[in-house]
């Protein structure tokens, strides 16, 4: 009986590790096309379609801009020095998540991205997001 439990537990661990690897790999492939699991919330000011609660989804990133399920967020600045690790209730899909402060013309927001893809996301939108205006 105990042996069966141990075999089941080992099977669950191995299966979970394999599933995690496949999910992580799929998210990395999607990120290569500029699509990321992401979220935004308002810290100060106002931004149409956003509030103090997290709005989560799959966003398409481009220089100075994130399009999140019908909402366009034009980023004026990404404060990379504000990088912090998400608290448990702030994580994206239960995965390690990084949060940055960003500014638009109307508001200061928090932007969440998966930690494994954070540097790639910053590279796509640009730390000084005003590059889209050039």
C-alpha cells in the first residue's frame, strides 16, 4: 500500500514537471511573436478600460505600446528601477511574475509580466517607451 502511494506520488511529480516544461516552452514561443501573458492596474490617474484591479490577458507588445484584448495602452515610460516580484495574489497563472511601474499620458500603472520573459518584454516596448513617437 505504501509502495503504491510512493509510486503514485513520483508519477505525479514527474507528470507535473513535464507539464510545467511544456507550458513554459509554449509561452516562450508565443513571446517570440510579441504576445505575452500580461496585466495592468492603475496606481494613480485614470486610464480608459483600467482600474485599481488587475486586468489580465494576453497582450501584444510593440515599441511604446501594449494591446490587451481590445485595449491599447501607449506607454510613455517604463520604470525598470521599479522592478519587483509579484505577491502571491498578483501572479500570472501562478507563475513567477515581475511587476514594473509604467506611465502613460494619463496615468501611472503597474504592469505585470512573467519573470522568465520580463527582459524580452522590456526589449519589445523599450525602457524609454517614447521611442514610438520618434
